[in-house]
C-alpha cells in the first residue's frame, strides 16, 4: 500500500501502530516482522473472530481465513466480526472483508472450504508460500487432530486453541524444534470425548473471546519477537474460578504422529 515495501512503514501505518511501537520490548523491527508475516487461521468462528481481529489491528501483514460454514443467528453471541445482516453469508469471506475494513494496510483473504489432508498444501500455499504460523480456531477434537497432522507434514508451527463452556486451552507446537505435538498431549480422538463442541455443550460468550485473544497474544510474540511463551507448556484457563495455569509437557517418544515426522 502507498508504495511501501515489507521493509518500511508508511506514515499512516506509523500512526496506526504508534502505541505498539512505543511499547517497551517492542520496536520497529518487531512491527516490520509482523507486516512481513503470513498466518492461516482455520475456523472463522468464536476463536477465529477475536484472534484475527486483534492480529489484523496489530498489523500482521497477510491473514488467510479458512472456513466452509455460513453465518447463523446462534453465532452472533460470540463471533465478534459478524452482525445480524451477515446471516447466510460465508464466515471466511465476511470475516476477511471485515478485517480489511478494520485495517486496509493488511491483506486478508477468505477461503470458503474445509481444510483436509488432500487440499492442505494447496489451501495453505495460495500463491504466497506456506504460512509462518497456523492458528487452529476450530471447535472439535477430531479436526484439531487432523490440523496437527497437517502442521507436522508441512512443518508449519501450530498455535492451537480450544474453548468450551467456561474453560479453554492453548499451546504452540514447533515441528522444526520437535517440541511435541497435539497428539503427544491429547492422544487420539475417542468416540466419547471428541464429540463435545460448542454446538452441543454450550460456551459463554467471554470464553471464546478470552481464548482468541490469548491466542493472538501468543502469535504476536512469536511473529514479532521470535519468542514462544508456551514452549513445552499447555495453558489452561478457567473462566469460573478466573484461574490460569501452565502445565509442562514433554514430547511423547512413542507418539505415532510426530515421532516419525522429523
Ligand atoms: Zn506427538
């Protein structure tokens, strides 16, 4: 935009990001790294809306959203990028439009599709190379397990969040550093537990918003400063008690998913 490159910011961008560039521990180089970054967000719902909005406002240069769902009335309680007039439209396309309205200095692209093993390489590399970070913002265990396998196969760092009821979890796996994977932590999807979703178990509006923004907070540090605050850690958030805990984990040497991927 306005003839700038990835190595400089226009005056309007400097003004827009002024409070962030002023921040102790953040600087122009960090802001430029954000501008050069490409992320893919899988799921433009309760987590994907707040995560993508914060990352767009903060200046992540290229954001791709993948979701094959349409906006429904029951989504409006927590899916913060949508309003009543959007019902019936594609979540991915509407979210991308809204992000571009919020920050015209970034490129936001919506893909109305469902990510799978078969289309992953094509959808994730839509002309701009593979992304720097993959954000899992989906709402069920089986899909998260599948995205974990895609992250390992393509060696893309995976920032995986989940939110249900009044609780949430967050982790950031780095395949290149063999930090372990989603499967090391949670095992294979079972018929009993993996059927719990927001649709059948309920979720408080604030749970997804908090977890989406904790996810954005982690992504900003990772993309801007090269720092993984969740290395070897699983963050657990409980909205009822207002407590947040960090659980340490190690890669599972017997993990059938990441053990053979290196
Ligand atoms: Zn593993």
